[in-house]
């Protein structure tokens, strides 16, 4: 699957705008309600909603900075606690997805962190009714091994994402598949491979092994 850098940048921007539209829109609506509301209890409720929306926006931005951006300030490696905090911030507030963190490495290369975060994003989104999201990773002799497992009452992985993860399909992918395409590109650049559980499996399982500089 060949996508030009410009087209891929557009896909990422569209994905970011889509995901940020809801919490930012809620902020705008909350401010409008607060300006017209005089009842103290309703004003307090508006403030609570504003706080929730602001926190959700900040959590998404922190996650996307590590998952998609250059992660400036971290050098060539990233503290894995930053990745853990980003995942918990993205999924933890809804109390529908429980995070299992099995990463003992104190730091990992940026490309490894991006693969880990984007696989977690895809797996978490697939848990449409909530469930358990487990993330594990280790580095052995310069090769990183990442496993992400999603288990819940209903798991839905879009066929487009599945195809993008394994490098199939054509170049006309949608912004929804941008994260999957990025994972495939990074794993391929590292001379590795990505495995995805069968569509009829009881759990969703991703496994990636590739070299890091």
C-alpha cells in the first residue's frame, strides 16, 4: 500500500480533527449555556461539563502528540510511563475499558512507542461495549516485541483497519485507517511483521516484532 507523505499527512489531520471535534464542540456549547444560565445549580453543572470536556480534549492531545507527532522534548526514546499515562487518559475516564499494563522497559524508542500507542488505540476503539485492554512490550537484543489484547462483550475491527495493518488494500484509505497504516509502515521499516488474530476469534490480538535503532 503506497501513500504519498502529503496524502498521509492529510489523513492524520482529518483523523485528529474528527476525534477532537466532539470535546471541543462540547466546550463551545458549555460556554454558550453558561453565558445565558442564571440558576446556580445549572451553572455548576455547566462548569462540571466544561471541566470534563477540557480534560477529554487535553487527554486526546497528549495521546496524539505521542502516537502521531514528533514528541518533541523526549529525544530518541520515550519514557514508557508517558505512554501508559496517555493510554489511561484516553480510555480510563469512561470506566468502560480497563487497562492492563505489562511493560517493564523504562524507556523505548519513539517508533516503538508509536506502534504500541496506535495498536492500543485501534484495539480500544474495537471494544465498542467496553472490556479489557492489555498492553505488553519488551526489547530483546535490539528487537521490540509488542502484544496488544482486547477482550469484551462485543469486538468490532473495521475490515479497512485490518487490511491496512497487514499492508493490504489500495491507497484510497480513509482517515479512520491512518493509525493502522502508520503501524504497518513503522513495523515494515523495522524489518518486522505484524500479526492480527482471525476475524472470528473470541479476542482481538495484535502482535508486532521489529528492529529499533
